[in-house]
C-alpha cells in the first residue's frame, strides 16, 4: 500500500504527524526520539561510499561520448560553468539576506570537526594521504578529490579498465539502492525529528526558515529568467523570449511534477520539433543533463551553506564562500539519481563542512516547497545548453527555431 504513495507524500505525512505529536503530546517525544537518531546514523553511514562511488561513476559517464566527443566536451564544460554560476547565485543570495542570522536554537548542537578554508593550506588538505583513513573518518572533501581523480584516470585508460568501470557502476547502483531503502525509512525518522524539533523551535527560527525559502526561490528565479536568457542570447544566438515560449510545456511539467525524469521525454520532443536541434545532439545532451546537471541543487547548496553557518555560529569568510560555491558544483553532480536527493545531499554538505545534522529535519520539511523551483531550473538549463552546443557546432536549424 505504501509503495503506491510517493516518497515525498509519505515524508509530508510524517512531518505533519511529527508536528502534531510535538504540539499535542510532547511528553511522548523522548520515547520516539531514538527513531530520529537511527535515521541520522543511517544517513551518516551512506555518505562516504555513496560520494566515492557515485562521483567516480558520474565522471566516467560524463566522458563516455564516443562519436559525440565534441558534443560531450562542450556540454560537460557548459554544465560545469552554469552549475558553478548557479551555486554562486545561491551563495550571494544567502549573504544578502543572511537566513538564520541571530537564531540561537541550534548553537548547542554537537558539531564535527570544521573544515577550515584558507586557500593554499585548505586546498592541500583536500588531498588524502590515505584514502582508507579518509573513508573511515568521513573526510568528504578528500573523498571527493580522490573520486574525481580516479574517475579521470579511468577515462584516460578507457577500454583497458572496462571491467573496473563496470564494477564501479554496479557499486554505485548498489549504493543508490541502499539509499533508497534508507529513504524508505525517512518518513518515520523525520516524524521523530520534527516532533523533537517542534518542542524546541522558536518563533524567530520559523521566521528565518521563511527567509531561507524566499531566498532560495528568488535565486532560482534569477537563474531561470535572468542568467539563462542571457546565456541563450549571447552563446546560443537565439531570441530568449522565443526560446522560453517554445520550452514552456517542459517548464510546466517540471514545475508540476518536480521530476526531471518525467520532463525528459517532453524536453526531447521540444528539442526535436520546436528548437531545430538534431537528434545526435539532444539525444546525448538532454539525458546527460537529466542526471548530471542540477542547477537547482547548486543554488540550494549555496543558500544552505550560509543558512547553516549562521545557525551554528560558523564565521563566513571569503575562503568559506569560495568553498560553498565549489561544493555547490560537486554536490549537485553527486546528486544524480539519488532518491530523496535534497535530504541526502544536504547531509553530505553539512558533514563536509563539519556541522551537526540537526538542521536536516527542517530542510526535509521545506524541501517539497522549494523542489519545484529546483527541478524547473535544472530542465531549463538542459534545454538552453542543448541549444548553445547545437549552435556552436553549426547544427541548429534556425528555420525550425524561428517558425511559430
């Protein structure tokens, strides 16, 4: 019966039940709080192997371009640049609105070891001396470095390590399935966390949550309707207004379903019949973007980084802002295919920054509200990138694009 109910609906039900318990019968909260602790421990358990295998696998898949090598190089560079820009927009938005500023609710949370950032010294510390030590200690930045390095090496070796690449792919699949099982428990775990949170959260905290949501929304809108039109006009050499009119059906599907997978068939049909992009290009760029291009997640990582820093009393410096932008790029790539990506990758972010996970139930509660904006941003960028690459190769059929 539960399998027929979408996970996000189950989580919303869990949030509602947890809030009711926290308000109506707070005395029983201590007896169910262990469920929330179990859920957080399960999330921590996933982080190291999930990041390692999915990132190596993601890098390998990015390079699997074959005869479309020119297309692959262009679209990968495009996705990396736009994700970095989206993350920067999220960070700048957070710095301007300062969500979480002045709230002391979470200052007593137990934190891990903070990952300090001061350019050269910090960049050196990203390189692991022993990857097994990094895995056992959960040093996510070192794991990320190793995973990207290993992925690049496997790409260079090509067919000589096909079995190893297949093994990594299978390992990534196994971790995604394990993540799916953990997320199946998330409605219960989040229910317990929300019940506990409701008994302690202040009105000021609720106000800052609203600031966070608004900041995320505005940043996504800026990415979608300012950054993307400029890119389309400058790099794609097309009329942004005409482009957005043509891709409107994909935008509606993305916003209404919060599912990039559900939007992909619509986007491919639009690219073929409305945008004048040949199949040999959109057949590669759109499926790749569907799994590896997560501008909305990049925006969220930027805003969450500032939000969490304010809540936990971490100093925000120029170095840490650069780190937030970098993590927005890397974590958004790592989010590909992860069930409940918002909650899981937020856990990865907080763990990487050495921050406690007590913010997770709040993020889980508001994710359904911000996710439609994220999904829409992802899919718009996929389509704009497809037009840009097609134009750069001289393959864009302007007659089809200009036709009504």
